[in-house]
C-alpha cells in the first residue's frame, strides 16, 4: 500500500511540475538595462547543476555575470569570437578571467558559425535573448529576453545546444589571452 501511495504522490508531483509554466518576456531600452540584467542574474544565481550558454561575443562584463554562478555549477559556454577579437580594445584579459571564473567549473568552445544567444539552466529553464551578456549591449541598445520552463521547448533547446557543442572546438581562454 505504501508503494502505491508513494507512486501516486510522485506522479502527482511530476504532473503539477509539468503543468506549472514559468514564462516571461522582458526588455531593455538604452540606459535602462535593469530588467534584462536581473533576469540573467536570476537564472545564473538559481542554477543548481548546469548552465549552458551560447553567447557569440563575450567580454569582461560577460564573465562578471558568470561570477554570480554558484561555484559547484558546471558551465558550458559556446562563443564565436576569436582570440584577436577578444584581445582587441581590451575586451577581455587574464586578470578578468582570474577574478571572475578561475575557480569555476567551466568549459568553453568556439564555433565560428553561431549567431544565437540563449542559456539553459539545469535543463529545466531556457532563456533566449537578443543581447550578448555585455554592458554595451544592455545599456545602449533595445534588447529582449524570453524565458520558459516548457518541457518541450527546453528539451529542444538542450538538444540544439548539444549539437552546437559537439560541432564546436574546445578552447582555453587563459592560454589564448597569454600571447
């Protein structure tokens, strides 16, 4: 009898979880980035196990955002920028990486064909955004973000991320920025 009760309790909890949608749309305007930044930070801080990010053009502010991710969370990040572009205009430095992510579990890959910007938290929530995680994108332009925990959308986004991940080249930003 206890097994039957346990089974139906678990089934009921799973059903409630699948029926509870958490979705939203947020935008930013020049010099009013607060709402979109808060959603990014919320997703990063609330991650429990994994954070998958696709951001073509990272800079120092991107890694400041990543500094808010709990240290035990595995971060997978796909970028487009090559090392010359990252170094140009001092967008990124070893000092910034050491300050923000040196003690994080992070893997970074490069894919020169990406143009998408999205993040997946724990394979339970996905956020699509028009903005890279950069101050100049968030403070000087009109941008948007849409998030959902819809299981089908999250699953498709996670599959898409894995396809991108598998077709991307592993890199070590610390070594690239040493030169």
